[in-house]
C-alpha cells in the first residue's frame, strides 16, 4: 500500500543544517505529514526505521505465545476468536514492514536483523503463556498497553506509519475488549477459574508496565522522537495513563494487583504504584528472558520452512512477467 515511493531518489540528501532542515522543522511544527518522497534528516529516517521495524517484529513474534493456545481453546467460539486475533497480528506486521520499506530498507534486511538478534522486539513476548487465562491477560493488559502507546501514533508525523496505525488501533481495541471479557468470565466463574485469572494478572502485570520502555530519565530516544512528533507522550506519561485506566477495570471484576504500594492519590488524581524491576527489563531485552531463545528459534524455523513458498512465488512472478513480455512482442508484430 505504500511501496509506490520506493522508486524515488533518496529523500535524505541535502544539508541537514541548512534550508532543507529549516523547511522540515517548519512542517513538523505545522503538523504536516512527512511522506517518503519528502526530504528528511537522516536521524529522522533512522529513528523511524528502528521504531517501525521493532513494532513490526513485535507483532510477528507476538503471534507465538497466543498461537500456542489455538488448538487448546476451551470452546469453538474462543478458538475462532483467538485464531482471528492471531491472524490480525500477522496483518499488523505486514502493514508495518510495508511502512518501513518506504524509508529505503528492504523487508529481507529487517527480517535478517530480527533473526540475527540485532533488532529488538517488545520484551513482553518473552514470557510464557502457562494457562488459558494468560490469553485473557495478554488481550486485556498487553493489548491495552499497546493501545495506550499506539493511539498517539495515529498522529505521527510520518504519513505511512500514521495511516497504518489507524487500522491497527481499531483492531487492537477489539483485542483488548476481547481479553477483558475473557478475564471477566474467569473472574466470575468457579473459584478455580478466578484463581487462574488472578495468577495470570500476577505474572503479567509488571511486564505490561515495562512495555512502555525505560523511565524518561533513562530513555535514549524519547526526547528526539517527541521533538519530531513521532511520539506524542513520554514513556512515564503513557505508563501512568495505562495504570489509571486499568486498575479500576481489575477491581471491577474482583481481581487484585500484585503491588502492595498501589494506592489512589486523591491529590494528584492518579494511581500511585510501586517500583518497577528495571534489572529484569534490561535482562529480558538483552536476550536473557524466560522465552527469548525459544521465540527467536521459532521465528527462524518458520522463515526457513517457508523458503520454498517464497521461491515458488518468485518463480511464478518471473514466469508471468515473461509471458506478458512475449505477448507484447506478439502484439507488436501483429500490428506491423
């Protein structure tokens, strides 16, 4: 949907401290969308490639923990809903890879970076799904955190990313409601079912808070991304919005959050919460989480197993092109 810009000249050429940069800065300030053919500073392009590719990788890797439960869903309705959700996540990855390609990087290069460990994806997907309740927790918490982070991206200054996010957020919103309904059903079920829901919340709550990234004081990219209007809110601001929205939802269905410091602050109007274990966050991000190696190995295997499909599609495309060329030659000869 966006690859029509790939035949354009490199949009990053020009003096990044001269008139081009002045015009770019003015357009950002005026809330104009930057398109792939437009001039942009190299730092802006690299920041977008890093962010969009990590987002795409997260959507694809995120299919794994949920896909593991498709065959074990308790009812046909739950199975169909989960299957549709996993399919949506695959589509999100494709939208995002397409958006990244408009910045002059190939999808093959992005996938190679993921498989080699050079590129990152969301740390949340390096945790295991131990019970069926984990599927509800992922929908409610993980997709809820994703929505909180991604809705502002619908106003991102880069056009292709902004437009892709509009559809993605619509689908993620449905996923969040689906997960909350599942958790509500369990929380209002048998004592065993409620205990399962509580256990899932206990295990997924803190990793969900880590999804927003490091605290503002330790975030390397936030300030520049916000100046370029790629991001609209800081990591800590988004995290607080998520906590404020999610805690009342959990209390409404009778669940307790695994944070003894969690309390409502009447003065600020926000929920205060305890300290996040950033050592765990950076350990998982660096590749030493519960499922890092398993997730990466699964993605590499899927890519290798699908090589014959890509080769067949390429051969078929070349064959069609050759037939079309032969037909043009034949038509030209007939016209003479």
